């Protein structure tokens, strides 16, 4: 959720001093935090929260279409295995005091009988002190230790109309150095490197190295971790998303749904313990790395703590 | 040793059909395999083998100077901890039947009281069926389980005068996802990403993705794994080696010598067992991945088996 792959890429702006001058223009109705909370009735807040999440108001049309498509595909395919979102309204939608920064969070846990741990979607919009804006969209689907199949992770990070960082991965659940058979099953037999290679061929696409060495370490060897930059006379960022990123993301999600989320796999008690241990370490580190100083400075300590608390609960760490 | 990072990058040429037309020009005296064996006396073959290894006859002057510098630096600094090379002469220098393909191998084990497992150097020259030539230089320094510090790995892979693949890494000995403190100690505190970032800035340097997913997985997050390509009006490959690759390789080797090979580290019995298990898996997979069909087709099955046997003995797997 929230910047998983991109911590420390921004200078942390001082918390209370974010400029209010450039109000976001694209969100049709942007209630204050209190108003938003009040407008959610207790019975329907889950649907209202999902609707708000699926608006993706600060994103280009191809970007929004892609996100809606991906989330809908997963929610439809896994419908019988997912519980409704039970996040409080003020975690499903939150903003900073000055109203310049907004975000949504959509989490649905899996039934205990399902291999799904939870799915998590989010968009986040922040006005930067430099005058620009930062937009992050995330969609993760985590499995529980009843299976050792990889998690699905996708994230976009955009701080300019002509440049965007894109992360897409099936996240390994085991140390693949000690378990080459795991690589074979989930990454070689599924030809997971082919989508990455398709993107790599575009002039607009360059490898991206996360400033966090931990994040570089925990991704798979087929992870798509790229910077997309519009070129003079080349494709726009929107065209790259529409015609290249979209098909690649759908292909990888299809592999994850068929070969990971919906494939029966036998996992013994010992291995379950190992999987849980590794998942917990990754989740804890992700929260510590991702939701640190930037998040507090963007939304204020109270809001940040409330959202982080809800995420810890969903992550069960 | 021999292509660690670059397996499967070449179409395996049929073993007995390598063309003999373009004889190598750079090796001053190139005795046949039998003559080479006979010329090594039993007493002095270790020195003669080292001399032949240090000739690097198929490589540019900056490349040769760099390799001699790196190997000499390690052998001087670790002199009191290294045994002489005890490889048989026909493993220290070997070639194929037709005399088109040549290679040297130089291995020195560490004393049992030392943290050094072994150092391994090699150069390899093969005429390719396409008419070009392939040159590989490798230099590895492995530590034993009395320490958990990373191994040192360096490799060049060149199949054209204007293009070269370069690999440089301190290879992690632990699953860094479960042990972020390991990343902190050996990769963050030592600022190991800085040398990689220096190279990344050059127009002639591009990230290289090994076709082997296993190899992509076992390297560290600061690994330099790049393709160097001469650009019109830019630097030549030799200039990049002389002015950029060389300083970076020396800097990383310096970090390895100071912070890994020569730093005392406490390792308990349990951890030693884990380290040995992981090292053995990596070594076994490296041999299987690297010295497969290409190696047999380049040198013939008998020679390949003899060399692989010697490497297995040095690797103790």
C-alpha cells in the first residue's frame, strides 16, 4: 500500500507547512475529512469507500481504466473468498488538515477457508512543497501460509505528467537461492520474464533502482521495476500505460490468478511456519520502510497513526 | 569461475566443429595441450601456471592491467593465508583439440586457520562458429563458514571489441530478506551502492539482465551487472575499463578486503551450519549452471570433465 517501493525518494516536507495554494482540480467533490466521515453511514460505508477508491480522480483515463480493470478482475474472480471491507470510514478516505493531500484505502480480508490473506488497494494524492503533485496507486493481493505461491504487487508512482515509476511483481515467499525449484515453478515455467522483456524494449522505459536496498532484495528476479519517461517524438506516458503497461499488468495478474491464487498447493506444517515468519518480516519491514516520516508529514501524525494502525491490523503484524 | 553470470547467452556450438580458420593472434607462444603439460615440471608448475594465467593474452592493455592489479592485490594482502595452487598442469592451462580455444585456471585454497575458502582466477578464449571470439575473465574470492561476510565476485564477458558485460558483487551469504541487519552491515554502512551508481551515470553503461533467473536472484542488491557499449563520439570500451570500471572494481575489492576478508566476525555453530548449507547450494548450482553444455562443446568432454572435477574439489561439493 502507499509507497511500498519508493520510500526515501522524496525530501520529507515539514508536516504543517504544505502549501495550500494549488488546490487539486480533478476530484469532483472533495469533502473535508470530517464531512467525509459523517457522510458514510455505518451500514453502507464499505460500498461508499470502494466507490471513492475506484474513482482514481487524479489519474489519467488509461491509468484509471487499468486500475479499475485490475481490481474488478480480482474481486470478481475471488468474490466467494473475500469478506467486505471493514475499515472505518476515516481510514477508507482521509486527508490532511489543509485539504491538499487525499488518499483512499480499500482492504478486504480473505475467508479463513481461502488461501487469500487480503487484497489492498489505495490511491494517494499529495501537493508537494515544490509546487508539483505526487500521485501513488497501489494494488496488492497477499496469500496466507496455506499456500507458498507468490503475492501479487503493483504500484505506480507519478510526480510529473511526463514521468512515472511502475512496479509489478509476483513476490517470492521463499529464499529462492536455497529453493531453485520455487523459481522453476512460479517464474520459469510460467515464463514470467516475458512481460518484463516486452516493456524493456521500449525507448520510454528504463530500469529503476529503488533507493532502499531492502526493497531491491525482496522482489523477484522477474520484477518489473521501471521508470517510464515520455520522449520527444515518442509515446506519451498515457500511451505507454494504455498500450504496453496495461497488457503486461493484465498478463501478470492472469498468471497470478491461475497459477497462484487459484491453484491448489500442498504445504506442510513446518513450511507454513516458515512462510508465516517470512511474510511477517516482509510486512513489518514494508510498514516501517514505507509509512515513515513522509507519511506523517503528508497527513499529520494523528491521521497517519490511525491509517498505519488499520494496516497493521489487516497485515496481522 | 568460467561463465558464472552468463550461462545460456550463447548458442552452444557443436563440439567438434569449431572453425580453425581464425587462429588467435595475441598469445605469443601457444603450445598444444600435450606440450603445455610436458613443459610444466612437477615442482614449478604452480608458478608456471600462475604466470600463464597472469598473461591475459587475449585482453586489451587496460583490461589486463586491471586483472593483474586485482589478483596481485589479493594475493599480497592475503599472502600469509593462502596455500600455493596445486591444480594439475592440464587444469591450469587447457585447450580444445583443434587449438582454437584456450583457458587458464588458478585456484589457491586458504589455510584452515584462515577465513579464506579459496581464490579462483581464470581467463578463457573461444573462437565462435560465427567467426568472432569470446573472452571471459573471472576472479572470485570465497570465504569459509568461520565468517558470514560476503564473497567477492568479478567477471568480464566480451564477444565483440565494442561491447562487454561486467559483473562485480559482494555475494550475500544469508537470506537478506530475513536479515535486514546483514544488508545494513555489509551493503549500507559500507556504502556499496555508490560505486554502482558511478558507473550507471555513463552513457556507455546499461543494466544487464542475466538470462538465468537463479543468477539474478543470488546477487546482492548493489551488484554491478552491466553491459558496456562504445558509443559514436563517446568512450571506447578500453577507456571505460581504464577510467571507470577499474576504479570501481578496486574500490569494491578494497571494501571486501577491509570489511569482509580481514574483519573478525563471531559466528556461532548453528550459523556456521546454515552458512555451509547455503554456500554449498550456491556452489553446486553455479557449477551446474555455468559449466554445462557450452563448456563441453568448447573444450570436449574429457577436458571439460577434468576441469570440472578440479573445480568441484576446490569447491568441496
